[in-house]
C-alpha cells in the first residue's frame, strides 16, 4: 500500500485543508517524489477526488512513473521548482504543497520561492521544521561544521563533512555552488518569519499548528500551515 510511505500527520493536514477549502481541485506538490513516490498527490486524487495533481521533482522516481501512467489526472513534472521553466510547466493551481522542502531552498531562497509561486496559487499548504532558538531565521552552513552537527538534523556525518569541505565547488546538476544545493538543511526558518513572509505576499494564515519536536534536536519543531490568498 502506497500510504505506508506517507506521514499520517501530513495526510491529516491535507484532509483539514480540503475540508476548509472544498473549492480546491488542482494541486501541485513540490519536491514530491523523494521517499514517497508522489504519494500525497495520489492521496488527493483518490481520497479527495481532485481533478488534477502536478507532481514536481528534480527526479521523477520509477515508482511515480509507474502509477501515474495509469492515472490521467496525475501530471509528473521534472524540474527544480525554483525555476521559471518549472512554473511554466505547472501553470495555475488551487493549492501548492511544500512538505519539508522550504528549509532546503537557496538561490532562490525559501522566501523567494514562495514569492515565485504566489501568483500561481490560491492556497499554500506547508509542513516545515521550524527554528525556535531566538527570533531570527538562520542560514545553517554559515555557522560551520561543528555548530551544524550540534544544532541541526542530519543523516550521515561523512556526507555532511564532505559537503562542508567542498562548499565553494560548483554543482553542475543544480547549477549552483555546493553550499547552496538542496540536499542538506539550509535554513532555520522562524514561525514569525513564515507568517510575515506570506502576509507580505498577500496570504492570510487560515491555520498554523505545532505538530511535534525532533527527538534529537527538540528546538526544531514541525509546524503545519494553510495560507489563503486575500
């Protein structure tokens, strides 16, 4: 069952959003494939009967390609979602999902990505680990390897150390310095900066909800948000 890969908390966010905004018919899930094979888009099509779901990722997985080949309402889009070409491929939708991806975005930064997508959607549904130490949003790699290791969630110390040793090199696939690639946590975004950024873009917060803390780094807290265009 594809749902076994999906986070029940994110499914509940989707359920709540569509209950509050039943006019949602077209969705775009950005960074949709890694680990879940476009599963949240499959969920909105099967459970909420949306009319079209765009599945956007730099790499569309084979499992995503397999199920979407039998689902005409699913539209895989290969591309980096901070690029004009990807926005053009997707076009206008009712809701854009950002599930654990804004914290990875640099050049364009997370707030610039939101600005790019704001004209394309009526709603933003966001799940993001938020930074709760102090009042300022931080750019994590600026503080060095040891600070990052002590304060930020990471998966493999060896990969992290290699990344820090090569920050000034250039990544041809993402067309940016290695310091800016989306493979690592880049930003500690504060709750207030999230609210303020969306307000400036013309979106009101329909709901924001604290969901859970990271067990090893409890100052990083997962929040869910639904924003509606004014």
